[in-house]
C-alpha cells in the first residue's frame, strides 16, 4: 500500500512520523508531499537561504523515515485557499495513487495547515471522478483519510497508532529540523533542545496512555466509510 502525507511545512510530518516509519518497516511505501519549503519559518534567516536549509532538513528526515519527499513550492504563510491548490492536489493524488492520505484536520488554527487539509480531502474525492479530466487518469477508490493536528473545536482522536518501537527513529528524524529548534528571538521561554525533545516525547506518551500502549500517534478519521478503520495499523 502507499501512504501519502500531505503537509504544509518541513517538520509537519513530525506529528505522525512514527506511523510513517512503522508503515515503511512493514513493507509499504510512504511519500511526504510538502506544499512549501518553509521559507518564513525563522525570525532572521533570509527566506531563500531558509528554504535551502529546510529542504535539506526535510530530505534527511524523510530518508531516516524511509519516505520519498516532494515539494510543491507554494509560499510559506501564503498557501492559497480554494480551487488552485485543490486542482494541483487532484493531480498529486492521481500521480501518487495513495491508499491512505494523512493530512491536517481542516479545522486546525493555522491557515496554511487548514487550507492544505481541506484541499487534500476535497482533492482525494475529486481525483476519483473519471469525468474530471486533467493530465492524469482518475484514481479509484479515493484514499482513506486520517487527520492529525489539534482542531480548534474539541474533537477527540478516534484512531491511535502504536509507535512504541519507533520512538528512536521518530526522534532522530525530528532532530534533523534543527533550524526550527531555536527559532524566535522573541521567545523567552528558555527551552533548551532537550526540553523541547522531552515535551515532544511526552506528547506521544500521552497518546499512548490514552490508548493503552507506551507511545502512540493520534488521528481523527474521516467518517462516512466503514473501511476508514482498516488501513492504518491502529491499536483498536
Ligand atoms: Zn506547519
């Protein structure tokens, strides 16, 4: 099977990288599609330089996870909403033919994340319609979709993936995004890299506690298809 993550910025995959590593380890294929190269994700590094750095970081992280990576080259913090993004993602889905799509829940707070999530779910359906003609043939059935991120409404995860054996590789991939570690001059929180790693680890331990395993990643499934519960190696 083919799992495709559709995200906005290099490091977005860190929310679900254990699932990617586990899936690859089980003999499946994984592709990470990033809409931007993260050219505005720093307080001082010039945008073009930052894009280069974060492209490299993303490629290293993907290699550690065993995934391929594709960039769409939208502008960070300016991903367009609406039809143009959806049309591009229709062709992405048609080219990659995913069985599973992981993407942001369309109700998360940040606009880039929200737009990519909504466009990904709409494109996944539209890509399956034979009479929607683009450069690529239609892809059926449309992939099962699992959302990640924290919605602004109090929606609880309903799918957990046990990533207990994959925390080391997950952390190693996360460490590659070092441009994002000490980011903002205005951030006076005093958090060290080790503090951030502890916080990162704790988050997935918390999901593990919620689902009865050591470490887990959490998803909200797209309802409406019974099969939505079958494709991820979830704890239920
Ligand atoms: Zn992001």
